[in-house]
C-alpha cells in the first residue's frame, strides 16, 4: 500500500519547495519507488508541450520523472480559470475527479507519494479545493512548513490550522524552516511547548542561508526579462547584495561587499569602466558579481568595448535605476532546475537538517488524537 504525505505551508516564501526537494531526496534513500504530485498548480509553466505547475516541472527535472509530468500536475489554474469556476463553466466535481484519478494512478506505481500543497491553506478556495480540502480528498496526513521565529510561527499556524480542523484533517507535524542558527534551540523549545497540547510535533528544518535565499545572475536576468551578457559560465553565480551606483566611483568601490551586483545608469561611463577593469582582479572578483545597466541613453562605444573585453556579466535594461533597484531588492529568489549549485547544497544538507525518522512516524497506522481548539491567549 502506498504511503502518502501532504506538504503544506503557512504562506509564501517559507521554503516549502526546498522542503519538498529535501524530503524527496531523503525518501529515495529509504524507499525504492517515490513519487510526487502537485494536485493544484497556480503557477503555469510549459514543459515538453504540456502546461503544468512550475514546482511539478522542477521536481520532474531534478529527479528524472519527466515521463510522469501529466500525472504530477493534473490541475493547473491558468488565466481565466477562476472566472470559469465562479461562472459554473468548470465544476468542483470535475476538478476533484482529475486530481483523484491522477493520485490513484501514482499510488499504484509508488511506495511513497509526496503531495505538495499550493501556497497557504486557503489557496484553491475559489474552486472548493483549498489545501485542507485536498489533503482530505487524498486521505494524507499533513506536515506544515513555516518560516522561522516564535510568535509569527504560532500566529501563521493558527490562521491556517482552522481550515484543516474544519475538514477533520490531521496536521501531525510542524517543520520550522529558515531558523536563525543562534536562536534555533530556543525557538524550537518554545514552539514545542506551545504545540505539545495540540498533538503537533515540532521539528527543525534548515537554518536561514543567504546561499539558498539569494538569486543567481540568471534569476535576475529572468526577472528583468533581458539577456545576461558577458561570461556565461558565471550565470549560476549567487548574488548576495545589490548596490546603487549613485555615489562617486571611489565611494562605490569602497562600499562593495561580497558578490555584489551594481546598478549603474548607462551614462556613468567612469563607473562602468572602473567596475569592468577591476572585475578580473582576484581580490575584486569575489566582490563584483556583475552589473545592471539601466537607462535610455546608449553606452558609449569605448565603454561598451571595455565592458565586453572584461567579460563582466551584465544586463542592459531601459527602466530607470530606481525601478530596477526596487524590483531587485524586493525579489524573492525561487529555485529552478538550472540552480544546480543550490539544489546540490539542499540535498547534501538535508540529511543533517531534517529528521526523516520523525517524518516516518507520520506514516504509522492510526491517527493521533483530535487536535484541540487553540486557546485565544497567545504564547508569551
């Protein structure tokens, strides 16, 4: 009989995809056949001519499951689909059947099936299939992923847990991700004490890591929808800092930090030349990741030649410097199949970060006692 686990989250950007990758990697070390499904896909992506969810495509590429992609992403909510559900052109029953049929087929093929939810608990409510509905439909115990902290974790779990309680779904474990290393033990201790009476086991996941959180040069190019120029061998380099090139060239250089991407307008010839000239000096190469060059004015011919000769990675855009900085500083990096360095780091650290023995206890027969209603008073 196929074991199943539903991976939920309290919201966006808490690391659910990282956890899914990790659990898939760890499970494959213990089970001969491990499958994956993202029942509801809100992030459309064309993969081998099929419209699927981005997370399903990522898992298919990383774990060699491309042949299963149609089953792994059975229901994708594309443009206009929500209106069709509200108008009655598409029904909840139709959606349920699509998901259930795909899940049954995957269950027949695998010993363990990981089911990844979509965003926070309410995602999918427009079609009557939020995460709690989906976990109930697929009869799978839930592990909920939350970001680090104490009060914000408790608040976000309470907000989401109500939906699962309403559907009578077991949330058996809370995986706390992006913990601050120096506060890890203390945070987990307080959370364990709070959730003990709720029959929810608390386990730690990854500590916060800039390497996992920060974007690569290629991520930035995709975000800005412009090609990455210069040395293409550096496209997977991780950017830790964005810096505006508004001050004097000397001041900008003095303020460089590790793996900085500088945003400098196309009219700042002296700064563009300086960065390009310093790029191949070893002591500066570790500081300079590349450049974003905004502005409508063309880069002068001699400056462009120096940039090209240096091989420094750069992205040329027509937006203003302020628009570029706002877009980049507010961007949260999402893992793609091309982020091989990040994926390798995730899988190599997963064995130390995640207690898979604890995960396996969730598959034991018999549901835990019913989850008590949470008290109104917030933990100190």
